[in-house]
C-alpha cells in the first residue's frame, strides 16, 4: 500500500508497468465545517479501483440481460447492478478494539487482511434504501454470510454473488458490532440500472427531478411521499423572485401532493399564466416551508427533458406555455 501525492488538481489514471489501468485518480470536492455556521469548500484527490468499472464492463461485453442502451453507436444491454446502499469508511482495528470489539474478531479480520488491518463502519444509509432502517451510524461490518469483511470489494463481491445464486432473495446475512454487542441482521440490497436521472422539468425557472442518488446519500427524504427535488434555479425567474431555491423538495402544490415527477407534472399542467400558486416544501435540513409564487408562462414556460436510453439522446418537450410563446 502506497501513499501518493500528486497535488490537489492532478487527475488521470494509475497503471502498472504493462500499461494496464489499475485505478482512476480523480478529483473530489467537499465542505469542511468550521464552528456552527461557517464552512469552506475543500478539494482533494483519491484513487478509485478499476474493478468498480471493469465488473460492469464485463457484464456489458458478455451481454448480461438488461434494458438496451446505445453505447458508442452499438445497441447493448445495460446490466442491472445490485448494491448495498450504505456509505462505509475504514477504521483501524486498534481503534475498533477501543470501541469494544473482541480480540477474537480483531484476530480474524487481521488474518483476512494483514496489510490494511481495518474494519468497515457505517457512516450512513442512502435514504429510501432497504438498509436504511436496519443499519445505524457507527455499526461495524464484521462478516457477510459468515465470511469476514475488511474492504469495499468484499461488500461488492457479496452483492454480486446474490445474482449468481438461483434461489437468492436479494438479502445479505450480516454480522455487525453495535454498542458493545455482536448482532446478526438480514439486510436487503437494492438494484439499479445505472441510468441515473433520465427526466427533469423546468417549472417557473427551477430544475425539478426525482431525488438522485447523490441526494439520497445525504440520508434524508421527506416523509410526505418523498416529493420532487429542486436541483437548480434561474436568475430573474419567478422562483428566484419568490424564494424557491435549490436543495429542497416540493411536496405539495395548491394542496395537492406531489410524491413523484409524473404526479407533479399532472398538477402543474392545470395551472394558468399569472396564477398564484401555493407551494409546500421541505428543505434538505428537514425544515418545512410554505410560499406563494406567481406563474409566468410567457417568459418561463413549463418544459421537460427526457433521456431515451436506446438512442442515447435527450428530447425537449413543452408541457405548458402561452400560444405566443410556443409559436
């Protein structure tokens, strides 16, 4: 294991002497909090093992069943990927012992990986995942199906084995350590198609979509049927004037629930130009809010973008606008 330092702006690939890619060297950004109110953006670089890509690539090449998608001009099936939607981080076994982990488990995990000598701990679960109400922050993942777990690859391999088993029901038999006790849990996994966001709506100058995985990774979704997520807003738009900014969910429009994007579209289709609209939102921090804005279909018509996987193209369509605007 080596410590690499190329600076905070260098990115690319890491390869062996034969030129075979071993990892991606990528740049990331996060916020570091200082005190209760101030924060600062921090940029850093980390290596991403190439197996995260090669495992999916092998399935694509072998023609694993899945929805078709145009890739480099060739129509190929895009495989579904089984995931444990949990954010994990490694902790040294020496520190884990201080939290009460038994010497026997320390020895088992150290024998499995004598180089890293770490145990994985839960930082949080993706909101809406099957693991959300089962695993808790601080849990140590000791074993899956009685096999010791010491790194992220062990988790991914355990998930992939579920797809290879004919009688699999998509769950992992996990042994965890929580608050001084060893616990056995049955934790469900989630299946994703890898397409990400395939539809978004521009309404009154804000970009609205179903919550994507990066948002769900923050561990919060509104209880009111989740709602639709405001990802961005435009300067000078009605949402700018009336204060409907990003990082919040719209859960109601004029008293009608909007649990998903399709329902939201059906609700806003019935709104007219110049109509005052009552919007109920929930912020990323969980705080609810109610505001009223005036719709302007002349300068800010309602339109959508939809991604067509089979042709790998985006299509723009008008949902509602004034006739003069459409013309």
